[in-house]
């Protein structure tokens, strides 16, 4: 089953009105942690750029992902 980013964006924007403002970033972070496993890179960027909270969540995910890659690579000392 393929998930269309446009449908996800529409769903998120419709549902976020029911999430208190103070909880929206945490909700976006949780949602992004699920979406990274379901969407390709292009769709993930499209989804992440659709809302400021999702954009921050995507940036955090990208930063965490880069740290994981750096930790896996041997360092020359």
C-alpha cells in the first residue's frame, strides 16, 4: 500500500485543530517518527514542509539521523 503525501498533509492539517497548541510539537515529533518508516525521502520532505511543527520535527529527525551515521563511521584520530 502506498501512502500519498498529499493525503497525509490534508489529514494532518484537518486533525491538528483538535490538538492543543502546547502539544502540537510533541504530536508532530511523534507523527514524524512513524512517517520516516513509511515515506520515501521526497514524500517525507513534502510532508515535513507542510507545517511549521512538522518542519521542526523533520529537522530534528535529519539531525539525529546524521548523528547516527557519524557514530557508525570510524573516526581517524
